[in-house]
C-alpha cells in the first residue's frame, strides 16, 4: 500500500518497508523515518524530510529537501541537502545527483568507507567530504562549494567551477591552502577538472600512472607529484608548493613555485613567471617553455630543453652535460651555456646569450640587437650574426664558421679566436691579443685588425676590406678580385697573395713581407715590401715606397710599374726586371750582402735599347759581390764597361748602353759572360789612388815632344813595378797596340 503525505501533514518515526512506498507531496514532511530494505521514499518538489536513515536496499529519491542528520547505507537519488543538513554514506551507501547547498548554515555530504557519490553538485555553503575508503565521481563543485578529499579517498571526474574549492589534507583554509597535513601518495586522482577560479591544492599528493588532471584557465594546482605515466595539463596555474614531475605536465603557468622534471618526466608549454623555477634533471625534458620576468629555467646534466622563449627578465641556464635546442631569447632575456650545449638559438631585440667554460653553442642566430658572449673555454660554431646583432669573443673563447651579415659585427678580444668567419657587408674587430683564422671578407665587409692582433689566412674578395692597423699582423691573406688589404703605418702583412683585380695598399711606415702580386693585381707601395727569398710582382706596381730583396731567391718583377717612384734595395738574392718599365721611375740601390751576391737581372724587355740610357738610376753599385746581369744583351768577347761622371757605359761589340750611377762607385767594372749567353757586369773595388811623382810627369811631357803624330792618343797610366817604382805606359790609338 502506498503511503501519501499531503501538504501540512507530518509523517514521523515510521518504517518504510517493501510494498509500502512513501510519497511526500508538496508541503508534506517526514521526520525520523527509516527506509528499510526494499522500501522507498519519494520527496516531491516542495516537500521536506529530516533525520532519515536508509538501510541497505532502501531508496530515498525525488526533488525534495533534506536536512538534519541522515545515515545512508542504501541509495539516495536527486534530493537537495540544505542548510544544517548532514548526509553520511557508509558501507554500500550511494548518492546520485544530490545537490548540497547551505544558504544559512553549512550542508555536509560525507562519504565514508564503502560509500560512493556520483554527479553530486556542491553549491555555495555546501561541503562534500570524501573520507578514507569513500569515492566520488563526476561531482561538480560550484562557486562557494567545498570538496574535501581525505587520505585514502578517491575522486574521479570532479569539476571545480569558478569560486569552488577542492582541498586535500587535514584542514581547509581560504583559497584552498592546506596549512598542515598532506595526502598520502596512495591517493587516487583521476579525471579531475579545475575550472576558472578554482584551486586544486595537493600538498604532497601523487597523481598516479594512467591518471589525468586538467587544470583550466584561472584555476590553480599546487604541491603535487606526477608519477610516470600520469598527466597534469591545462591553462591554469601551478603555484605555492613544489611540484615533482616524473610523468607529464603541459600548458600551465608556474607562479611562485618550484617544478622539478625528473628522469623520464616531460614539461610542455609551461609559463615560468616571477619567482618560479623550472628544474630539468637528468633524463627529464622540457619543450616550448616561456620564461618571463623573474622566471628561471635550470637544465642539469642529462636534462634537455627545446623551443623555449626567454622574455625580458627571464633567465635560462644549461649546465655541463645539459642540452638546449631552438630557444628564442628576446629583449632583456638571457640564456647561459654553463658548460652545457645549446643549438639553433635565436637571440634578438636586446637578448643575450652567454657561454662560459665548457659551454658550446651551435648555429646561433643573432638578429636585431641580439648579442652573444663567448667567454674563456667556451666555443661557438656556425653562428649567424644578422643586422644589428653582435658576437663577442673574450679571452680564451673560440668561435668557428660564424657568418656575419650586413649590419652585424664580431668582436674578438685578447686571447680570443675567431676561425672561418664570413663577413658579408659586416665588420669584425680583432683587438690586442685576439686572432682570426681563415676569415672571408666580401660585399662591403671589413676585417679590422687592431694593434697587437693577428689575422691568418684571410680571403678578401669583391668589395671586401682587410685593414691591418699599426702593430697588427696579417699573414697568408688572399686578396681576390675587387678585394682590398690596407696595411697602415707599423702594420705588417706577411705572405699576402694579390690576385687579378685585387688591391694592396701599404701606407707609409707599413710593411708587407714576401708578398705575391699576380697578373692584374694592384700594389700601392708607400711603405716597405720586403723579401727574404723568391717573390713575384706580376701585377701593377705604384707608390713611392721600398722594395727590399735580402735573401737568396729571385724577385721577379714582370708587371706594370710605370707609375712606381720608389726605391729598390738589393742586399742579397736577385731582383729580376722582366718587363719594360717594370720599376717606373724608381731607383735601385745595392747594399753589400752579408753572404752570397746581390744581383740586378735585367731581361731583354727591360734592357735599354742600344745607344740609350737605362730607365732607372742605380746607386752604390760598387762591390765585388754585386752584379748587373743583362740577360737580353748577348755577351761579346772584348766587351767592356767604363764609368765617367755618373755614367756607366757598356761597350758590347758595336753597341753602347748607358747606366746612370749614384753614390759610391767601383774601381773598375769588368764585363763577363753570365754563363747563359747574357752579359754580366761585375765591379771590383776601387784601389787607393797614388799621387804621380812630378818628375815622372815632366819626363813624360819631354817624351811627348819627340813623339810621332799620334801622340795625342798617349796617356799616362800610373802603376807600380815590383820594386815599387812608378811605371810609364804609352797607349797607341786604334791602329796600334799599347806597349811599355
């Protein structure tokens, strides 16, 4: 028989048994009743019930309101637990679709051991407690509602909406901060969603393998351990307490928190804000991290990070054994390689990349106002320095294969080394003690080698400029078509090669040693070009500086020197003039060689035509080991050379050749064969002059009075007999022979 309770009627202290269902109509009441096994009580809208117990197998259902203390071992479906109400589910007790709300005082739904609730809605003033052995699934905690999960409880698919609270521990405080106690690691969390405004406090709790926790925008999560195979994700926040990750976390904002990604753990798309640290241990990885002002990322040995963005005030550090790939460092952000290895980093807009001892950076891009600092013991490789980007190599730092594009710059300081740098429309400055090796300079690029710095193996091509400043040294430079090397006063260039279309300028006081000038190349010599052996000057020579040959080789001058107006010093070896006008208006000076011979070799094209004067003045041609080898003038027996009044005349058969001499001259200029068909002038030192006895002169004049008609050809020659007495010789003209 159905028991119906109408409005204004109270059904109190009764047993609701099987076969006698209870129905409370709107306005009806039930108090202190018990629903037995098989019995049911239905609370229609507008009805109320208090202190109702439901035994196993019993059912309490409907849209009515429940208050007071009720114990449920059976089932409850759809009722509303209101202010002052307390509903307890124990062994086998189950509640479904219950609403817990407290307008004037708190309403409490407690799930004890063996109890279970599903799809519960906890509204403002409502409290849901999931105790040890209890479980909840699909519950919703609305604004002002509280869900408290005790150690050993289980919650699955819970949604905490804006303003709702879910607390896990022994105490509940505002904003779900647990002041004491912690959830045991055996706590099972699964399918939890925390909506905007909600906070999920899991101080010491563990998200187990296979479980996913979603933290939506505006929500927070703190103090959790994420086991291997577990997932915490969303656009909410991690904050307040430390988070340990052996599983996976993604998308969250870390605020005032410490997140440690342990071996096997992954962190993806985290935002590390002020006062927070993301630590990546050995075997841990992080991808797409955003490091904002005051945030820190630490990558330890064996850890790895990729695709990070370091914003202004952000700080990312990769320690020895750690790896970082593809980071972007923007204005005010800093990434450090503290012995670790980073690659494909992009530094722009005032960002900094700093490498300390043991640090390695590969294929870094330095864009507008981005900077890279390579300190002692660090190495940068394959970097690209773009417009307004800057690369600094400090003492002990090394960079390899850097490309510096238009508007970029590279700075190499004392004991720093830049190897294989390419400058295209950009500049590199090598300071005192710094070195550059194998640089390539083109398209408006400038390599500026400052005092005390060295540059080795530089290649300068079209529109490139290699500047060797005072006190600097450049060696092995190749100046190709359109390229320029400029050696300033007290600068030194060693073994430079100037190809066709290349240009070398030696300023006054500057020096180039063992330079090679190929055909079509230009050399402007206003300083000094020196050789200690063989050399080649086959291009265009100009300027008023010096060419110095001091070694035992052949300096071949075979180019165009028509505008050269300098000095050629020969103190050893051979200077070979192979073309007409090879030395322009320059003059040639012999310097007594310490060993061997000093030779001026004049080939056929450079030799004066018969009856003319040689183009260049020759100075101090006076030593026994100084020779002029005229390879283009065949030697004829009887050839001779005489000096008179600043002019040396070579008579070779019927031809005469003239040479202007300055400075000290020889006593005689014997003419020999050079052994190759040419004519060799080999001076002998001048003998000391002896005064002729006046009596001998008078006697000679007396003899002249009795001489035949060719007496005009007679000449007095002073010499010495074996006894030391003066000798007198008479030379007959061309038709006779001289005799004593």
